[in-house]
C-alpha cells in the first residue's frame, strides 16, 4: 500500500457478536449474512501502548501514525512526535554498498539505511511498520531485525502488497516467496498483506472483488501470525460485503484503512465499518484530521 504522504488486541475479553443483515445482491453482487466477533485478540499492538499509558480503551482509531519516514529528517520528526507507529518503505540500494535503505520507488537511494533507522527507533517505545517494495530487500532486512524480534512486546508490522487488487497496475511482491521468508517470524509479528490498487478521480472505481478477498483469505488462513489487510479508504463503500466476509473468517484478522494522497471518499463510508465491526479490529492509517473526526462519531 502507498500511505497518504508517500511520494511515491489486546485484552482477551470476548466482544458481543454483531450481526449484519443480509445485503441485497443488487448492491454488492453477492448476498451473504455476516456476523463479526472480535474473539481472542491475537494482535497485541493496542495492548502494548495501553500498558505504557499511551492509549486508553480498545478503539484502534486512537493509534497515531507517522508515514513515509524515509529520511533522517523525517525520522527525527517522527521520533519527537506523538505518533505510536512509524511506517517506512524498504528497498535495496541499487549500487554499492548494496544494503536495505529507506526509500519509496522511484527513489533508488536514501540518506539513511535500515540499520541506522532501526538503531534510532529501538531507543524509543515506538511501534514499527516496514513496507517492502521488493522481495530482494526482505531477507537482508530480517537479519537486521534480530535484536528487535527479541523484544516480544514491541509492535512490529511487516507489509507487502502481495496480490493484484482493484485497478492495480504495479506488480505485486511474489506471495509464495514473501511468505517463505516471513512465515517463521515470531507469532506476535503482524503480517500486513495487501493488494496493489489504483484510484482515478471522476470515474467509477471498482472495489475489492469476491475473487480478491477469497484469494487473500486462502493464502492467509494457515499463518500463525495475526494478519492485517491494508484497504484503500476510497474503495470501502463498494467493498463492504466482501471485507465483512474476510474479517469474519478469523479472529487473527484486522483491517488497516489507508488513503492515497489525492483520493476522495466520504467519512460515512468509514463510519459504516465502525458501526458494524469491533473498533479494535480496524486501524486507520489516515491523516490526523480524518481520524479525529472518526473519534468524535
């Protein structure tokens, strides 16, 4: 997924089941009754920040993000900010010394390497989300994460777009190869598995299809880690039935709502999801003004 600034749970209370009525097929193309239960919360991201008195309650919309932290200056700002999670893109430098660096394509170089980036972040209590844009960067990056993986509590999210999604034009990272590298990560690591997507203003942009969510669930069902599915905010209204079904399939699953820099969507599209899903199971990687509006809803 591309964050909105790219240039480029918790406790073990069982939440009540929320039953979403059958949705007519003329709205979503396939009618299914969906019941959503939070169940046992495998993803301990919220618990980590609550234990440090940085969050209260279990509403994941409270989580604050720093996006595209791909330079020394951006990292310094993120580390001094109130953000809980720091997101950055990882690629391999295309010239010597060949090593993982923080950059978003089409950039091919950076003023900070992943090793340097991690050394600074590890001195704080921030959570980490690494977005891999290429498969070749994954293995050498995981080798650099050994010290971090020894911290069982700190949130570590590993993201890649592994399937083609609505209007996706970029080639996804090879799913089988990616999973072969990350499937043995500790059970508390959050795997963030997304679709490549596109969005064009003034057109009828398609949502996530049944084939797309079925393929993603099939590939995710046997993983031991919690899985979050990054979903584009501007595509949520036309994908409610499909994403409801996906989230229902396992209590290891959450959604992470994100937006492109120029995307347009209605706030009520997000409020519909907040109404029908346990609030601990949907993260909002959005500008602060939009998450503030959701908190007041």
